[in-house]
């Protein structure tokens, strides 16, 4: 199976790496891999409830996650157990790498949230990004990360939100 061609649905293990260490690993249903974008679906993989104040991720939530091999972000559509849309959580990452049944994504600390109604768009964890030292250790990656966050924010505040990105 080539990692650069369209492939049928199956299972993947999503591995989120941060600062060289595995932050979380979880199974996901592979919905599509067109060679550029990889789409998976998975239940909330955290333990218990994670309350951010503006949204709660909790058991029963379902995430449809979009990863790119050539973009510096991932976009996760978040739905409650009843199917209602909560919003989109976006991670700024290095481009995703798929090897067989494993999808590895390196988190670069910056995040973006867009509520389902589009009224709440917020940049997250800019302090963690500054503290990571990436601007000193890998200035090109830091620049790409900030550009990706700016691009996602522009889409998020636009009339169509992430509509054009996720079709």
C-alpha cells in the first residue's frame, strides 16, 4: 500500500508528539487518504472531561480529524455524542507523516478554536509556543507555525469558516 495514493478505509494509530515525546496515542478509523490529506474519525481519547472554559471535550464526543502531509496544521471537527457540532479545534503541527498504520504528528504548541456558530474564534497557547524556544532552535519551523496559525484564523473568521478547506 502506497502512502501517497488514495486508500480504502481501515484503522490507524494516531500518535501526537510534543517536544520529542509521545503526548497521546489513540486508534482511529481511517476515512480517507488521498495522498495529501488524511481524514480519520475517533472518539474523544482523553481521560474524563477536559473543560477549556469555552468548550468541554468529554466521553462520547467524536472527532473527525484532518491532517495534511504538506501543511503545518490539523483541523478537528468536534461533535457531541448526540451529533451536535461543538466546533473545530486546530493544532499547529509539522506536516503529518504516515507510515503504514501509524500517523505521526508533531504538535508545535499553537492552537486555534472556532465555535460551531463561528462567533468565538480564539488563538490558544501562544505563551507555550514562546516558551518552547522553537524560534531559536528552528526559526524556519517557528515561522511556518505562525503563518499556519494566521492562515487558519483568517479562514475561521471568514463567512465559510473551514468549509472550503474540508470539502
